[in-house]
C-alpha cells in the first residue's frame, strides 16, 4: 500500500461477496482492508441472477465498509436468453445504485450490446 500511495496510484480489489465467510475460506477480510485504508475501491463480485440477493448483499457491503472507501458492485447474470439477462442486468444496476453503491463493474458479460451499455450508462449518470 505504501508503494501505490508513493506513486500516486489508486488500489482496488475485486473481492468475494460473502463476508465474513470469505475471510475464512479465501483470506479476504476486505472490511478490515477498508478500515485500515489499504484500498481505494472495493469491487465485491456480487454475481447472482436474483436481483433481491444482489440488493441484500449490496446493503451488507455498504454497511460493512461505510464511508471508508467507495464500493462498486461487480455484477454478472447467467442466462442463455441474452434479452432476459440484459433486462436483469439493467434492473440490478438500478437496484445497487439506489441502495447506495458508487458504481458497478461488469467483469465479464459478453451478451451486452452497445444499446445495453447505453441504457446502463444512463442509469449511472442519473
């Protein structure tokens, strides 16, 4: 962390979404990392087809981190129907933003078209 700060580089971490279990199973105590100012951004990998599950985890992430660093939710939807998957993705983007996430990260989502990205972009800039 001292190295990144000395170079003026921001440090982010893509982390497993389920804290506290990921602390034991994956060695990721990312709430503590935020508390100790070890990261500038956290990107919990909040992949789920259920928007309700994504919302609940987002609220948990924000409660655990507070204002210590921005939380951007990592989203991903699995579906063989790309139209349905896109609708769910747009719904999830809206939901996590309304819950208070500072942004979203789409780690891997090959079904998104330029039109889908434009719809998501408009949600992020509202």
